[in-house]
C-alpha cells in the first residue's frame, strides 16, 4: 500500500467545510488508466470512490464524477 505524503482530512474537517458550502467531488481512487482495467475494477474506481465522502454527510449524494484527462 502506498504511503500518503500528506495527511488526509478528517471526517470532522470535511463536514465543517461542507457546512460552509464547500462541495467535494471524486474521480478515482488512485488515477489508473481506466481503459486498462476490467469492468469490475472500473466500477470500483468510479462508483465505490464516492462512498467515503457520502458517509461524511448524511443528506448529501454525489451526482458528479470528475473525469481525468
């Protein structure tokens, strides 16, 4: 597993930022080349990546996926 070079934000920090109107989006877990992945891996990268953010805010559902170039 890769070591994070920078500490991640806590759930409390994310909730506070959302309370101030800051929106969060997601794209993939680790920036893979999606055209090189299986369908299950693509689903994991695109669909499952937003769950931790949704869990931070009870009444918020992420509709946007930010695609990389």
